[in-house]
């Protein structure tokens, strides 16, 4: 074999680096980013390569060192999170044309006027509270459902019975017939601080046992702030992704304890999620299981939080005499309500309830909601610049408000 001067030089150079041209030369020439050796670099003797298995994640065992607190929380709580498929029949009456006696003859006098019946289906999540099959979820997931199917993480699918629904808090409870089910540990939402970790588990868009993570963005968001003034909840706000299907699933803290029940109640809230504090959900769930209904305490006032801007607006839009720009202004007192019986009037500014100085409507709502029906609340109000104390005994929230 005859070699040119250049070929011989290259061959001798490769040999001096500790490898033949057939081995080291190919690795060097095929590299996407070859490193140019300089005079100051020390030659490196290549080591034999050990064959590596295919990097399939499903084959890599999870060791304790690979599991962070998010994964631990998901593994701990995941088995107690269920998928809830609800179906309800919706009957739509056909046009009035079919009510005409001439058309009734086509169907016979004893046959009903035809209707268009369709089935609405929805998917949500739920949390197992007890080993005997008591679940909590959102009211909007199962309200009006004729059929409820509950699917466990282990693959079992069981019929569920809706035991109660509370629209004011968007909480509902379901019972399945099973034993020794995995359950969750309940935490507390009372001392949450914005910036804490928040972990959500649910079935968004039908994707079972999906885990998302974020932080607590805010606490004590009133129903009116969230855009659902018909509810009576002070929501936890999080940036953990909560989408349709997450409703009814748990919001966890970093210890894997349930601090809230997720609700996708705000349409189009991109990057914002909301959860019902676990204390509210648990209190309502207990009443629903015990009585099948929830009795909410009721005052019977419409109110706004005063600020300089709100005061100017109220002065322009109402005949009320408002002497300050702080406190909670009563805009309306409902007829025959506990507030009317106690002597509260539109224009009164609530400053204190008991020993609590109230700053906004959320403070008032929290005190009332946490009280027992029939409890006498002492209120200090400012009426036309003069302070008065009144005793208001809470009543039962009426099914329909006037």
C-alpha cells in the first residue's frame, strides 16, 4: 500500500493520540462540533464505551432521589381522586305548531305532543372523603344528573348516587358502594400566603389524573370579584392550570394535604384558577350527607365596599347620604328580612360586627356564613354620622329572593 505524504502524516498523528484511524478517526470526523486541538491541550486517551440501554422513561425505576414534593403529593393523593361522568336528559318542546288541535289528530288524543329529547354529558372530578365511598365534587358537575358514573384510578367504574347539591357554594356530594377506598388528608386554608406552592389533580378535558402545579396567587377572593355574585364563597386563587374536567378535584399544599376543591366556574379565566376553601367544602358536605340540604344563614342586605370612588358613584346614582368613604354601605334592605326586622336601613354603614372591624363586604359575608342560624350578631353602624348598635338575628337563606 503506497501512501502520499499527507496521508502518512495524518496516519502517524492519529496513532500518536492512542487510537487507530478506524476507531478514533471516525468518532472525530463524525462529530457535529469537533474540538480543535491546540498546542496547550493535553491529549486525552479515549476510554472504552459501555453500551447504554434505551432511554425509555417507562423503564427507568423511580428512586426516592428522583421524586420531589410534587410527585410525592401526587402519588399520595392520586388514588383518592376520581373521574365523574354525569348525564342528564334535556327535553325541548317542539314549536307551538304542534299544539294546534289539527296536528294533535296525527298523534292521537291520548298521545303527548312530541318533544325533542337529548342527553347532555359532562366530565368532572371528585375526591374520596371516606373509605366507605363518600365523595365531594362541584355542584355544577352533577346538578340535575340522571346518571352518575364514578371511575377510580385503579380502573373500577361504579354507579354513583347524588346525595345533595348546594348551588350557593357549588359543592355536591356523591355516594358509591365500595369499601376500604383510599382517602385524602385534609389541610387548612386559613393561613395560606400568596406565593405558596399549589398542586391540582383532576381530569381536565377528560385526561385522567392530570397533575398541574403553580402557586397560591391570592386568598379571600369574593364571589363578586371572581364574577359569580350568586355564590357565597371566598375563593382561593391559583395559577395552577384548572380546566373543564378539573372541577371537583383537590387543590393541595406542598405536604399533599387538600386545602381546596377546584372549580372551573369562571369561563375564559386564562392563567387563573379558583378553589373552594376546604373548610367551606367540608362543612357543606357534612350537611349534605346528613340532611341532603344546606341551610345558609341570611341577613337580607345588599352592600358594597366603600372607597372614595365608590362613594362618588353612590352619591350620583342614589339618594343615600353617605358621610364617609370607608366601611360597608348597605344599599338595600330586603322586605321581611332579618335585617329589616332588626332596624337596619339603606344608607347605614357597617363598621363593626362584634369585636371585628369590617373593611369590606367579604368580612361581613364571612362572619354571617360562619354563624349558626338564629345567632344574634351585634352590629355597629354609622347612620348619618351617628353610631348605633343593633342586634341582628340571622335567618335561613330563602330559596327565592325578591
